[in-house]
C-alpha cells in the first residue's frame, strides 16, 4: 500500500468529503481531558493530547446497547416475542485513534468473534468501522506498549496509520478499507515513503521509559500463580470501584438486563466489571469471588495468565497505562505483572532443580 501526503490545509475538506459516506468519530476536548465521540457537522478531531481518557472501544462495543425489544400488550401483534433492535450500521470511521487502542480492538475481536461463539452486535459494528490511527510521537511516562506486544507505530487492527509530519500528515493505507477511505477523502498525493515512518517509529519507541517482563508467564503453572503469596498485598488498597475495568481498552465483560416500562420492554447489553461484588453472585446467594482479594486476583490473572493460556497471543494488555494513571489508590499493573513473572521464574527454577 502506498504512502500519501495530506496537507493540513486540506485536512478539514477531506473530513467533510468523508461525511457523505461515513459517520466520523475522533478525540475531542472534554471536561476531563479528551474523549472519543462522534463528530458533529463541521467538528474536527483535536489531537492536542497524548491519548483519550477512555478508549474508542465503545464505538463497536457501546457501554449500554439495546439489543432486543418486546411488547407485553396482548393486543399487539407478536406480543411476548423478542425482536432484534435494528442498530445503526452506517459505515463509520475512527479518525486518529492511538495504535494501542487499535490493537486492543483486535484483542476484543478474539473474544467476540470465535469459531464457537459469535456476537452479532460486535461483529456488525466492528466490520462497519474503518480504523484510522495516529501514531504516538509523545507517549506518557506510564506507557509501556513496546513490552506489551504493541508500540507507538503499531499497525495491528488499523486500516490506515497516520503520522504528524509538521505542516502535513503522512498516511499509510494498511487494508483495502483504508485505501477506500483515503480515496473518498481525496487524500491521494504521493508521500515520502516508508523511510519517514521508520525514522519516526524509532524515535517514538526510544521515548518509552516504562516496561514490563512477561517472558515467563506462558510456561508458568497457573495454580502456582493463583496461590502466590503476594495477592493480599496487591489487593489491600483496592476499593473495588471498577475504574480500571471501565478505562481498559481490552475489558469485555458485560451483563444482560431486561427493563420494562408499562407494557413495553427491552433487553440491554451493559458493560460490567469483575471488580464488582455482584458480578459473580449466584441466585443461590453463593459468590465464588466474594472477597476483594479474589476479585483483584481474577482481574490480573485474566489479563496476564488466563488470556495467555487460551489464545497464546501475548497478554490481554496493550500497555496504554490508563489504569496506572487513573487508579485512585495507585495499584499498578506493571508491578503486578513483574510479581507474576518473577514468581513464575522462581517456580521454574525450583521445578528444574
């Protein structure tokens, strides 16, 4: 795929051209930092940021989504029968998401589109979306993407990768969907080629000052990590607020809930969190993860071990650092990952000895 040059004085005109075929989403300034949202007519993305507070995952996996509707009125045809709610599947484009968030969307797809189970709501929305990434030339000090299977110029999950090159952007089409978007915007002037991307990638990666080690996790004994002695210390400060799970671009837990008003009802798909005490509460009253320690352990074991065991594609973390920056009690996934990896290394040495 070719590299194109997009003059910034032609940027807004290109976005306007895209509106004829796409719903456009991008980062905008909000009360607390930047948030990804659908762009109003004439509104353009604001890239004066390091990253958005929330990830763009809600574009394909909304925080609350009506999926079925029904009527309890016997005078209505097909009463008491659930019918699928017709969603808006107009092609949409996310303009300027960070590469870590695009990789996170690809990890979500592993869960929602499997050989055994397929979530039609996710699949339809994901396939309707074109992902345009903006390379991250100034990462947070809490970013550790390069050791989490990602990077500031990572391409997985993207259809187009942009880089800011002063008075213009350079855009690299990575898929046919990406090329179609560039053509629709009229962004087809020849760019400077791959060398600029390679140089800027190296410079951006050199700015990453935080790292994790995960090399021992794949072969580690799952039960040994589950029973490790450090979980009490890790979970001590946690208040089970769920901030980490709602900010995380790879968390996929959801709940189904029916709501009835009068004789009309609907079934909703809502984000949920493994950090909430009610998440695993059974109708019998039994809760297999009734303590804070059990819930904290579940979150980190899922991210850093269970996911590795099931998919063998690295951890369920892209190193965006959101949970590190926003946790109100300063629980740090980097430290937990190092504890797990170090414990795995010790167990391996014991086993070999």
